[in-house]
C-alpha cells in the first residue's frame, strides 16, 4: 500500500457514528434461515449462540454445514470486525442437526 503523507490538498475524514445495537432472537434449523437481512447502513453485527447446536454462518443466501464462513458452537459469541470494509448483505445460518437459538445484534450508521 502506498500512502502520501504530505498531500498538496487537505482531506476531510468523517467519523462513522452508529446507533445503539438492536438485538433480535433468531431460530436456526437444518433449513437455511436469515440471521440478518441486507442493510446498507450496517455498522457492525454480532451473534451469540444460546442454543445447543453448532450454527454455520455465511455471507449471502447459500450456506450448508460444509460451505460456511464461520462455525459458532453452543455458548459462543461471534463479532464481525470491519477492519477493511463493511458487509451489508444478507447473513444466512443453518445447523447440521437440531435447532439453536441465536441472539443477533446489529448497529447501524447514523
């Protein structure tokens, strides 16, 4: 990465501000479900697996127990870190067996 530390023009960098997170209970089953709908204003999100089955999470609408981005075991918490860019699309979940209760939180830009 190349960075000009002495630019000839000034640059205005705005700080991203977000609202307080809202939390929703979501049930994950062996059928693909939506944990979070697409949200262009999404600032961050987190998911706590309060259930008894491992949950498989993936960005987009296609997720299986073998095609996923993140495994969230029972009792674990997943927090997306937006270190490079924000993902604002749909987040899908599924379990390999059984049902699991999720607490899904999302903050939005204001």
